């Protein structure tokens, strides 16, 4: 389900679980089996937290000793009110800094990657995802308030941010409710969802020229677009959430050279992670027609434009994962990490699998574990 729509429809329930602004959750340490790594030293995991509760938290897994620590930001920044804020939507490392996109707090929190000490924030309303190129960060913004309205008129934009000053230096208008974005060959590709305009979803991929920072075209793909990534051949992979009724979630490959969609894969996508020529996918698909949820995982080979493997968890552990929410692959060990959002209002879990899909360990996370960033 579109996260904004899910959160809005569930807001009354979620507010019942809100915490006091003054509560600081202590760090919680959990030892697991350390991986045999060389280049990567660990990773951060951003937990969204329930909408309206200011429960977004940050965890860290240290490869050297196998220690998984919950809420490292709160421990490192005890003087920051409300800690990270409301709904953590994206997490990236660029240079020596860690950037956390906090959707409903209307900011990107910037930290020192070595110790998560706060450096500052970038103020962007209803911000969603972040990407980088050169001296700049690029952040998608819904621009308007959280509001489901088929006649919603506020177009979204992409903000250009100077990473030295943390100031927004330019903006370009795109489509309604832009979500994921990817940088490739001098262009920024932006997935316009139109998620607030249900059932009048957007169906376009905005293409922005980086040098001029202007939208140069819109490419029709499918409705309610979400995640975007660029593969090693310069092709753009973009996921559609569908409409949660008769139109299902799908994955598309757009070739900018041929200016057309070169592959349409009938596989649902909630989150994906590109590792070399393999796109790892997890999905939780809700249908209002059947009033039921289906979960799935798969691997897409981006070189052959085909599904390489259905179900990359091979030991039966997938049966205990209620809501597979995000996926990440360690660039050196090739361990596969899958998070479970479970009930959306209680702590989730993170599962670590070997490259052949066998469970190595699991650990409790914060609420709604959503984004992973590896530290090199």
C-alpha cells in the first residue's frame, strides 16, 4: 500500500500509541554473529516510526564485533527534542555524512557518519527520497500537506541542496507526489506517484537535466510509481504500486537510449536493492478486492531483463516474516538483509540471510524498519 495513504487512514489508531515529546529511548545492544567482511565496517538502519508519534529511530550494526545497537541517534544526541522526528523515509551516506529523510517532520537530518552526532538539517516540506551528484543532494518533495484528495492541485518538486551549506539552492517542479529518484548519465529520473490523488494517480517518470536543472520530459510508464534505480547499462528500473484493486504492482525497465519501456515484469515491488546485475525485491501486496495481503521475494537479472529467481529465501524463514518491508545486500559478503514491519505499530525485526537464502541471525529493531545504508 502507498505508505502515505496507509498512514493517513490509520492515523487515529496510531496516535493512540504516541509517546511524550520528552521521552528518550535508551540504546539497546544485541550481539549476533559478526560477518567476515573487508570493505564494509557496518550499516545503519532507519526505523520509520508510526505517523504522528515522533518515533523515528536509527540503529547500527557493527561488523567488527557483531553488535547490533538500537537507537544510536538518541544516545548520541540526548539534547535534541523529539530525537529524529516523525516518519523516517530514506537513508543515504554521502562522503562523511549520513542523511536521514524525515518525511512528516519536513526535514533531512544530517549527521556525522562516524558517530551520528547531529550536524544540521535541511528544511524541505513533505520530503521523500534523496540522491546525490557532485556537490549537491537532490530531494523529492510532495510540497503540500498530507491529504487524500482526488482533486489535489499541489505539484511536487525536486530540491537541489548544496551539501556544504545545507541550503536549498534551486527547485524544479515535477509531477504529483514524486517519490523515488535516481541519477544516471547527467539526468535525474523521478517517479511521480500521484498517491494523494487516488484514484487519479500519476503515471509519469520525470526526466531532469542536471546541468540546467530543468525538467526536459515526462515519460509515461504506469500509475502510482514508487521506487527507481539505474542499472549498470544505464537503464532505469521503476516500480508501480498499482491501484490496490484490479491493477497490480509491476516492475518496468525504461531505456533512455531507445526512449521506450523495454521490459515489463509482472512482479510486485515494495522495496528493491541493486547489487551488480541483480535486483533483489521484497513485496507486500494488499488488495481491496480480496481484502488480503500477499508477500513475496524475487531476484531480477537486469542484464537479461528477466526474473532470475522466485523466492530468494530458501530455508522456510519467509513463512514467519509478516510484512517484508525493505531489502539490502552487503556489497562484500553478499549477505541479504530483509526487514519485517510486522504490525506497523510495534518493533520490527531484521533478518540476515546468506547469499543462498539461509538464515544466519535475526534481531529486533525499532518500529517499521525501512532503510539501510552500508558504512565503508
